């Protein structure tokens, strides 16, 4: 089996996250009930203390991973709030 370089591994992860980001944006913008989606997102975040339940056990004790997870969660919350506001004002997406 060929070993991949650190650069290749990081590039692969960045590409995967970028595609997942696009998929999530699409789902947010086409969801029939953005306000309900936002409420469920907040409930799940509240239940997953510091995003730990979503992390592999090998990363759960990393302050850096936890901080980055919280930052991404805040960014997604902002995206969901925008979608909910756009929907409530009947603003086209």
C-alpha cells in the first residue's frame, strides 16, 4: 500500500469538508421548515457538550479540535439563522 504525504491527507480532508459544506448549504436553502431546522440544530448542539459526542474518541480530549468544532458550529448556526430569517420574510433564497 502506498503511503500518502501529509499534504495529500490534509488536501483530501479539506476537499471533503468543502463538499460537505456545499451539501449542507444546499440542504439549508431548500429545507421546507428552516425555523424547525434551526430549533433542532440548537437542541442537538445543547445535547452534545462541546461537540464531543460527534468526535472520535481519539480527538475528544484535544482543546484545539474542541475549539474548532465550536467555531464551525457557530458558523452553521449563523447560516441557519439567515435561512430562517429569509424564510420568515419570504425573501427569495
